[in-house]
């Protein structure tokens, strides 16, 4: 329950900030171009911290970074509302990205430990809590905006209770050293035997490193799709399919709702089909959904396509993090940090890449980039086979 709360805190804090971006933009008098430059600071911070998060988790465990990151991302948005210049806003956003990236890696390490303890898939349920927290935060931020409350006061009114909650629930987190791989069941000693030959050790490490690299590439594909939907779904529906602005906004709403709902069922699907088939199947559903949106001239069909796209992507990133957390490495948290960092890179580069391609070949063809990424997910499920974690098959009601 404590780990679920931290996923909820991150979802709420992120979404309240996102829906109040227009107010911050207006306060600083920023153009669209300058705002775009400013918003890059947060994902850059996430990518940077991903390179060091495993060292921090190895040194301090995952409980303290989770709590400290949660307090920081709850209170830092107040600085966004008080920022008096573009430079101050970018500096605050960069620190926000650092805190959010550290919290994300650490709380996913906690989620993997909880999943091991229960011996059944749970990672998608944690991410579903983040998604529904995001939906709740969007509604909450919208209410503050409707009431005419300024952004700084909005962030303080939401952030202070979130920070207090983060401190209060810290006792529920799992403490102690982080496991470096999928450990043997509780009470069973590690198997004894002669040490592995040095050549065998090097080969195993190379195989582990290669597996993490491929998992990272798949995570990049997954979050590239999320970034594409967030940045371009409304633009595509309005400009390419000729819908109203209100209808166009439903594109990302449909994507978000099906993503959150899909994560509710992701753990049961993992237990039934296994993580490899789940990721491949989800990638195929995402590709079909986006293809429907791109080949149709009907706004309703386009909306359905983006909804399928969200459902397909829903369980891919959480499952990749779960697999990465059970890959044997020399330092705890390395798999999650590397895979999450690659995902952040996709989230950062995806909208920019699509925008550049759209200026050359048009948005419809440019959205073939996330379509290709979804097909890569469909083809890459084999990477998660042979997962070493101690999860057992689980059936509903067990």
C-alpha cells in the first residue's frame, strides 16, 4: 500500500503541473517556442539522473530515495509558479526532472521487491495507480484553474498535502539492501559449488549487458509512443482529420483512459500468458490501433485508433521495468535505471523527432515513427523470456 501511494503521488504531482502550464506560460509571457525549450529541462534531468540512480540505490537502498524524491516533486512546482524568468523556470524544471527520475527508479525498485514477495505479477497495478493519479490530478488542476486560482497557490495547495503524505507513509516501504537479481526463495541458501570460471563470468556479464541494452531499446520504443500520443494526437485529429479543438482533445483523453484501464488487467494477463507474449501482444495491438488512426479519414475511427494505441502500450513499460529489475547485475537498481533512462530518452526525443519529420513529409507519415516503434515491441517480446525472477504462475482467486 505504501508503494502504491508513492505511485499515486507522482501521478498527481505531474498532472497538476501539466494542466497549469498555460498559466505559467502566461505569467512569464513565453512564446510557444520558448515554452517548448523550457519544458525540455525536466526530461533532460530524468535522463541525467538515470545514469546515477543505481549508485544511489545501491548506497542508500530504494526507500529513502523514493521518499525524498516524492517530497521534492510535490513541493518544487511552487517554484514554477513563482519563477520570474525563463532561466529560473528551466533550472527548477531540471531539478524537478532529477527528483522525479530518481523517485521513479527507486519506487519501481520497491515495486519489484513487493512483486517478488507476493510471488505474482503486480507491477502493472502500481503503474495503473500512477495513471489514475494522473487523471485525478488533471481534474484537480482543472478545478483550480476554473476557480481562477494562480499556479503558485495551486501547486502549494496540492503539493503540501502530498509531501506530508509522502513522509507519513515512508515507514511502510521495504528497507535493507536491494537484491541484485532474482534471489532464491526465503529461507533457502544460495546454491554452493565451485566458483564460475572467469571466462564464463565474462560471457555471462556480456549477455546480461546485451539483454539490458535490448530491454532499454524496447522501453525507448514504448515511451516514444507515449510521447507521440501526448504531443501529437490532438494536432493530428484537428489538422489532419478536421475535427474541432474540443474533439481533438479527446484523442489523448481516450489514449490515457485505455492506458490506465489496460494496466488494471496487465498483471492478470502477465500471469496467464507470460511477460514475453504480453509485450509482443501489446505491441501488436498498439501498432494496429495507430495504423487505424493513420489510414482512416473518420474522426471517430481516429479516436478509436488512439484508444487502442493506449491500450496496447499500457503494460509494456511497467513489464519491461519488472523484467529489468530481475536481471542479475553487479549493482542493485542497475537494470531498472538503465531501462528507465532509455525510456526517458524516448519520451524526450519522440515528440521532437516527429515534429521534425512532420515538417518534411507531413504529420501522417511522421506518425509512422511510433508505429514502427510499436512493431519493434511486438517483435521484441522474446527478450523477456527466461526471466530469472521468483514469480510463480498465478490464477485469479489464488
